[in-house]
């Protein structure tokens, strides 16, 4: 079938699941710790950061996987790609947190 993702991009979509989970795990664990540490007041707005910021982390994890292991698999290019993709990962997580907290009205 010529319309499949594997044919179009040259990668197996199942191989992107683990990088997405690992990329989303870091901001999810940090946010869960910060929310649970603040037991004084739980609000409904705390759900939105728990949904959007890990989504940005998952996108960053997929980008890291594609840059470091699929597009540049060896040599000095791999080292540069990993360094750049780490920076891009943190920028994506930071931008998703800024957008989320601005949307909820907590970014002042």
C-alpha cells in the first residue's frame, strides 16, 4: 500500500512510540511532583499543563530520535545532531509550557 506512513517517510511508526513516551515522561514526572508538592490548593486548571506540556515533550522525543538515530546515524554528524536535538527538545518543552501557562493565565 503506497499511502502508508512507512512508505512515505521511510520509518516504521511503531518505532516512534518509545521515543514519544520517553520524551513525555520527563515533563510529566516533573509536573506531577510540582502539583503533588502543592497540596494546599488543587484547581481544575492544573489538568491543562498535564496534557499539553507532555505532548510537547513527546514531539521533542520524536525529533530527538529522528535526528540522532534515523537521519544522521553515524560519525560526527550524529554527535552534532544529538547536541542540536537536545537543545530543540528543551525549547519545545519550554514553548509548550509558556503557551500552556499563558493560556491558563498563570504566566506573568
